[in-house]
C-alpha cells in the first residue's frame, strides 16, 4: 500500500526552529515528486513546494521561498519541511503530498493531481 | 502567477440534486487540472485529474470538464456523503500550483 506517514503534532515558540517529516512507503521514493501543502485554521489549501528525491530538484511557491526548506533523504524514504525561525503565522496543518505522475522541464513541472496525502502535522506556534 | 476563482463559495442542495462548481483561471492553462474533496478534519482526496479523468475508487457521479480558463466539477445525484469542501487546483507551467479558495457543499 502506498502511504505517507507524517511526524506528530508540534508546539513551538516564535523564533524556534522546526523540522517535520513525511515517511513514504509502498513505492519507489526516488521516482516521484513529493511536496507540502499548508492549511491554516479554517482556511483553504496552499501549495508550498515540491522536491524530486532522485536528484533533489526542488521548486517553491514564491509565497514560501526563503521561509521554509524542503528536503528529502532517499536512504530513509523521508521528506522534510523545515523552518529556521517560526512565526505565529506558521500555525497550521501541514500535509505532505505525492502527485500521481509528473513530467518536468528545466523551467516547469506538470503533474496530474496529488493522489496520496499524509495524515497531516499540526504545528502550533505560540509564546 | 495564475489565480483560480471558484464559484460559488457555498451551496446548499438536496439529496439527488445535480450541482456544478466552476473554477476560472486568470489565464489559459493546460489540462493539468485537479479537483479535491475535503471532509472536516480529514486530508483532501483527489477526485478528478487531467481536468476530466476520474481517480480510481471515486464514484462516477463526479465528473470534471473544461479547458483553457474554465473548468467545472459536476456532482450528479448528490448523496449525503458528498457534504464537504471542494477545491480546484492547476498543476501546470512553472509552479506555484495554486488552489481555488474552495466551495462548501451542504446537503
């Protein structure tokens, strides 16, 4: 069974760093893009970025570039989302996602929807 | 960036009704377009990909159509289990891959 299992809920203070994880199983991790989606409390979905574990090619939404870092470790089939300095506005549910299938050029990536979702990781940032 | 405008934001319908949700793009986009269903407290679920392809396991009462700047999700024969929020998303050209703002369906 293909699945993404995320790390548990986190409670942090502003200014702290954080790294959450998403362990993949049931498929060849290196061969699929994997990404992250944010959902702030009571709000809609926001795509943050993706990474191709095979070569660590990563693409970010301008809204999140410079604020977060997406990485992947092929040896443990795990993707990560990290912050160096959290803000209260980072309080949200974060989902890792795997697209069905994609094609990529140097400039663009084209995918057919996110068919696999992790269970979500709640991050609360409060002083 | 390509903006997606979903309408309506909310709709109330009855069991058996046929409902349509529309997503308009700020510029023409390819068929790398998806629809998701999210129930309260759960992760979203992919319903439609490539604008009109039904994801495996999704009931056939869900259909997607459209191209260019207008895409639609139609639910025919609405069921109580269809109460949820529905999102559109484009996944083409240079990221970012934006989502629509969502449509809440109340039955």
